[in-house]
């Protein structure tokens, strides 16, 4: 979720918004005035005058230097800061960039038959779904005597989203062979893998950080802590349906619904004393999903006939942008007018939207597209 609130703050310039052309003109003007002051004679520099060309070349270097100065000064402000500069701003409020997390799941190790002695699964035992993705056990596991299997937590060897979304049973290759083990399989879908926190998300947490000092339980404080839990958290919606109850809904990744295990982990995370006022009853849940289909037909102006193939590609990209926009924010109504906006902006003449129709999703709902059908209607007169 982008930090739109910063857009409401005024833009600033430490070089008074000077442009390259403005600097060139200023240098020519300054030179001509100084020349007249020293010699008493007026001079007009023609376009091909060597002095004019030298001044232009010098202005390029000076303007580049001014851009560096402007950029450096702006790094002290949250609206413009990025990278290491942004991290140093975060240090002033005790906010550290989340380093990213590996995906995790639970693996079931199954024996070929029940044994009379226990079997040890060493810490660091690797399993894989194939390719270059590996998971390894984070603790030593034991299959007790008389038991056939044991469940052991594993994490991905790579930090990031690459280990996410492997369905139950899809991790089934044991890389490090263990005597008597006949089968391995993941009993949960892999989840919680996240890339290193983006500048956008870090800036939002820095902006929200002062709210965490309050003991009154403001919604910004809860947003801060949910986002601090894992950099994969995308959007957070906090409401209070009844006094004393805090209802928290969140999405992960590109607006996806979180797994139930992730929801439980966030709920436990928020129960710690410094994150929740003692009197608040906190409920964490997934947003209520409002499913919809996209069915639209569009036409292209006759004057754009030559560009029709490119416009069709742009319309397909516009549909992807609409789908992302629609599920990007919890509580965002299903809005066909935005679909029309994206398609027209892509170069179409007009649209005929059959689905979706405008639908309110409420404070805790989220719109999720199921399937879409986009039909090109051909060329029409302008």
C-alpha cells in the first residue's frame, strides 16, 4: 500500500526549482552584464559563439552539481528519502528495515515401518519440491519407538517469496538420506516468505511509528505492529465494531488473503504487552472476500487503426493494473468506473462493461476477481 498521506505535503526544492534551461539563460545574462560592467561595451553572444558554447558546457556541470545538492538535502525528509538515507531516518524513531524472511512449513517424515527404537531426524536435513528450492529442518526431530512418523518445522534456504505457495504434499524429495525414512511430505502450504522490506513500506512504518508510543490503542499503532510482524504484509484495516474490541484485517503480497496459520501468528504477536493495551480485545482475521468477474468489450478509434495492435496489448496490461488496484486496499468498493478509466487511458475509444457492477464491500471486505473476459470490438469512427 502506497503512503498516500505524504502526497498531501508540499513539494520542496533547495535550488528554487531551477531548470537546466533557466541556468543556461542565467549564465549568459550574468556574463553579458559582467562584460559590460568591465569593458563598458555591450555584447550579444550568438548561438555559435565559442564563449556561449563554453558557458553552456559549464552550466551542464553546475546543474548536475545542484541536482546532487537538492537530492542530498531532501534525504532529511520522509517524502523523498530512500535506501540507506531512509534507514537512518528510521533510526531516529527506532524503526529498522525488516531484512526479509524465508518461507516455512511443516514436514512429515514417515518410516517404512514401525521400529522398536527411535529414529533421529538431524537438524539441517534438507528436502525439496524440485528445482533449486530447498527447505531444511530447524530443529532435531525424533520419531519415537512404536510411532510411524513425526512432524518437524522447516524453513526455506533462500530469503524471499520464492519459497511461498507450495501446496500441501508438493515437497516430497528427501535430499539428505536418512535410514528407514520412506517418505517425506509437507503437511501445510508454504508461507511467510518475504523479500527485504521495500522503501515504500519502511517509509510508512516510520510515519506510523509515533503512534506505537500511545497506550490508547489508536488504529495507526496496530497498523504499525502488524506491518512490523512481516514485510510481506500489504494492507491493514483496523476497526472497532463494539467498544473494547479491535478488529484487524490484513492482506499479504500483492493483495492476497493470508493463511490461517499466519493470522494466528499475527494474533499471538499482538498479544505481547507493549503492542496491545490491556483492555483491548483484539481479533485478527482475513478480510471478507467479495468475488467478481470482469466482462468487458472495447473499441478503438479509426484514426488509431495503425496503433491497434499496441493498444490491444496496452488494454490487457490495463486490465492487470485494474485487478491489482481493486484488491490493493481493504474496504475498496468494486468500481467499474475505474476499469473504464484504465482501458480508456490505454488508448481505447469506448468500453461496454457488462461485469462488474458497482458493489460496496464494507470496511473489512476486499474485492477479488475470479475470471475475466475482455473482447476487442474492432475499429469505429472517431
